[in-house]
C-alpha cells in the first residue's frame, strides 16, 4: 500500500468513528423534575452570606516561629539518653517499679472525670 492509500483509509476510518460518536443520542435528564431533587432545588437560597463568615485568625505563628519550635523539639529528641536495660535490677526492684507505675495509672484514672 502506498502512503496516500494508508492516509485516505485512516481518514475514512477516523471520520466513521467521529460520525458514530455524533449519532449517539444522550437523553436530556432534568433532575429538577425528580422528587428527590425538587425540595433541594427550591431551598437553594439558604446559603450563608459572605458578610456572616468568620474572620481569619490573627494570632498565627510565623514560619520562623514554627521552624524554631520544631528545631527545639528535635534538639530535645536528640539529647535524650537511652535508659539502661535494667540488668542491674533484681526481680523485686522491677516488681516495686511496676507497682509504682500501676499506682500512678490508677491515680490518673481516678482523676478522669468520666
């Protein structure tokens, strides 16, 4: 096949596809006529006014303040020391610590207003 025939054939095929797309009829749905949408369409005027919108907050941090706070948190994180594994503690010492922590948890739960 020569180049002209390939070109002409591709133009014919493309025009066939395009006319096929044009001939498809899409129904015109009027959603306002449906009962589910009718009430919503009638109450469209209930939107708030722009004048009633809240003002933007004025006490926001600047970028430098956010960066400074983040750097302080990261420096505290980096300064943390890993505690010892507890190998030098006896079983009785560990039991005492567990009881102490359990008492703190119970005190926290008793303080909860729920």
